[in-house]
């Protein structure tokens, strides 16, 4: 629910400032996507985007009751540097990223819980386009990134669906919709 309220708020700001920002396409942006929230800074002069994303997932089987065997959580924070191929920020890009992941869950085969902090790097390619729904400040993007974690063991947690419990980093930016303000 909070995501919808935030998106509606920023959309209303974008509609009010659309003409001014469309010419610059430079400034801060806020986006929502399948991989969480994101904040961007677009610089038309350098044809770059600096993008920070946040993804948090908690799996509490059993509602508000604590369940030792099934409860798990993960949080991912990443910082991306993207360079656009052409001299405009409305195009294909390539870039790199650093990622921090925090994992908490039950260990495989042991009646014990653990926490883990992981750091990694990777590269990515993608596409960003402005002018979604004829509003110059609305943009959409998609991308794919691949990388690896530097430290700590992988595949040690019971939950097979934990994104950070693998040695490689796969970043899908399937549908990211944002607003420059």
C-alpha cells in the first residue's frame, strides 16, 4: 500500500514539473520495480546514471507467530554506475555495480539459525526510455546484471528461494518505472 501512495505522490509532482525537466533530463529519479525501490541521478552532460536500489524480503510463515524452521529474511542494497552508449540518457547502457546482502535464516540440516553479510560486484547492460504515457519525466527501464560475491559460503540456508544464498549475483531489472523530479 505504501508503494502505491509514494508512486502517486511522485507522479503528481512529475506532472506538475514535466515541461521543465523534460528538456534537462538531469536530476534525481525515484523508481519501483520487481527488484525493489531505487533512486537515480541522471547526468545528461556525462550520459550517465547513478542508481541505488533497495530490496527487502521477509518470509514469516505462520503470520505473527515466530516459526523457527520457516522464518527467513534478506535485504539487498546495491549501487550501480551506468554509462549510455549514445550521447543521450534515453538509450541502451552498460555499467557495473556493487552489492551488499544481509541474510538471516535456518541453516540446512541443522536446527540452528545464522546471519550472513555478503559483498559482491558485477556488470550489467540495459535500456532506459523517457516519455512513458506521454509524460517526459516518467521513464521505464529494463536490464540484466551478472556478478559474484567475494566472501562467505553460499547455499547454506534451508530456504532455496533466498536470492543472496548463491555464489553468483543475478540482477534482473525487468520492469522498472520511475520519475525524474
